[in-house]
C-alpha cells in the first residue's frame, strides 16, 4: 500500500515562509493528481492546492499568489512552497494522491477524490 509522508511544518511568524514536502513510499510510475489539504481545529478539511495529471495547478483563492505546488522529476515527491504566511494558514497540512490516470479537473478540491493520504504536518503561524 502506498504511504505518503509529509514534512516541513513548523512555527513561523506572519509573513514567513515554509516549504512542505510529501514523499511517496514508492514510485507511482504515472501522472496522477496530487493534492494538499489543511484542517484547522474545529474546522473541516479544506483543499489548498492540486497538481493534476497534465501538470496544471489549482489553488484555493485564499492562497493564490502565495503558495506554489510542485513535483520532483521522479514523481515521488510533491512540495508546497508557502510564502507570506498568515495566522489563518495555521492548521494540519495533508498531502493526498489520486492513483487514477484520469484527471482531477474541476473536482480537485473534493477530499473523496483521493485514495491515499499522509499523516499530516502541523503549520502554525503567529501574528
């Protein structure tokens, strides 16, 4: 079973930057849709960004222009570069993969679209 492991979380002040990494336990040998989600205490999990099978990227409105999703050349890792962090970005960040050759498309923000999830990495932004 594929395992995903996130890292790179931490505590930063408002305006700071962090880069999250998501490593897969095996090479998935294909172009799959990857997503980053976050969940703040007492709130539902929300989609942050996605990298689709064709290389297109999608972002939540709240992070556009500040976050960037990318992938390594071997397709075993996905990254989330977060700049100009705000207190409202605080939460547990999860990566997820949809191991299907079909694209996520406009449904990229739906958690049920993804089959595999990591355990999460905590991001805390103080004002």
